[in-house]
C-alpha cells in the first residue's frame, strides 16, 4: 500500500486545559470538565512533529489555536 501518514498541527504544545479554555473563549460557552486520574495507557504528552508535512506537502499551520476553535464552533453552529 502506498499510504503515508502525516501529522498536521501547529507544532506547539497545548494542554487539554488550554484547549478547553481557548474553546470556551472562542465559543462564548462554558465547558464542564473535571480533573481525574490518568487512565492506563494515557500519554502525558502528545505533540505532532510537523516537519514531515512541511517537507512533503510544503504545508504549515497558518492559524492559531483560537482561530481553529472559532472555526470549529462556527461550523458546528451551522451544521448541527
């Protein structure tokens, strides 16, 4: 098979809490969440290596995390 897998992302580390807070700000909605113990198999850090996308596709993220959250929220409001 000639399938290739390419990570797309900003290449910047973002915590789940940062993502929640950014999405709350972008949507104007409060998100309920709770802290709990890490589950077996959960990783402490997951970061996309975007160098391959840059090399193969000449692609890099041009928008911020806020932009991505805002676009996602706007799409969901219109389509769901």
